[in-house]
């Protein structure tokens, strides 16, 4: 799975998604699907099930194609919750789980001289809180929603990152767990992308072409095969 020697020499930036790639989805799910409904239930004197049904129905009314969907302060205001998001985050801090294979691989890539960055759809406050233990490895953190006002990671999102970092797309490798936003879109502008399928269900979830097989990895150690071994 190694990149050709000349290609490897051209790579300067290694980019990563966050949720499902560096960290599990558990923390974000707890904030949105437990923390906010619980706070709303307490405020309105409802049981959790009633509050959950109302809160999630309000999420759906907005939908993930509107920027408000991603802004936690918007939802706290909308539900009339006098609760700083920092307090909510702290409540579920124990749910943050950085995948076991992440830190050791980041350390090797850093030692090999690659510049590591984050390219995520999550809001900056969610990213910053979840990656504190590994923040030292990254020179930049890019949020499509917070930094660029985009609701998805488009090929334009990746192009802007390349402009900011002053590199050509061919100098960047990106890894993430979403077939379209982490694999297809960055490849459209010339970035080498790897699809991380931790559940090894890629062939079931997406139609992987034969020529794309080598760009599907099941864990972070697969990146060492690409860059180091």
C-alpha cells in the first residue's frame, strides 16, 4: 500500500477527520442526545422521553444542511437553556475516547517530518475539547462549519485549506471515515485520500472500485504502511 517514492517525497501535509477517525462518536452523541434533552426536561418539568422527542424533532426541522444544526449555542438559546456549553461538555468528558491506535501513529508521522492538521466538519468547540490530549501533534485545526460556514466538507473546503497552508493538493494526504466528504471530495482536487473503515464494512456501505481498494484502511496502523514501512 506504500505510496511511490516520488509521491511520498512530495507529501508535506497529513490531514485527519475527527469524529469516527481520531475519536469515537460517543461524546458528541451524549451532548446532543442526552445532555440537551435532560436539561430541557428539567427546565420544562418533562420526563426524558418527552424532552428527547421534542428536542430531536426540533433538530430535524432545521436539518443538517443548515449551519444552525452544528452550532450548540444556537440550540441552547433556542431551548431557553441557561447552560454554558462548557458545563455540558465537562459533564460528558468521560465519554471522550481517542482510538487506541491514534497517538502512536501520529507520533511516528510527526517524527518522520510530516505536518499534521485536522480537517473536520465538526464545530471548533467540539474539536478542541475532544482532542486536548493529542492537540500537540497538529499545527492547524480547520472546521468547515466554524471557519468557513460550510455544512459539509466540499472539494472547495479542501482547496481553501491548501491555499491557507500554501501547498498544492498533491502535497496533502487526508484520512477520514466518510466516503464522500473524506474520500471522494478531496480526491476531486488532487489530494490523496484514504477511507478509514474501522468496522471493515466498506464493501457493504459503499461501492469500492477495484482501483480504490488500496485506499481503504481498517485502522490507523494502515497509515504506517503508506508512509513509513
